[in-house]
């Protein structure tokens, strides 16, 4: 996987909250340019 240096908010659209943990939330996100859905970890 490539390292993203851009702001992920400008690349991904939040689909739904998958869960909460000690270090933040995990969201299912959609990359408009891609076809697949992937998990994304959001740190507070």
C-alpha cells in the first residue's frame, strides 16, 4: 500500500462508523476513484 501524504478527508468519503477503540474510530470509507470499500482508522 502507498503512503498517503494528502489530507484523507479530501480523498475518501465516510460511509459508516464500523467501531470505536482506545485510539479512535474506524470507518468504512469510499474512494470515489476506486471501486472497493476499505476500512480506515481515525485517530483523535
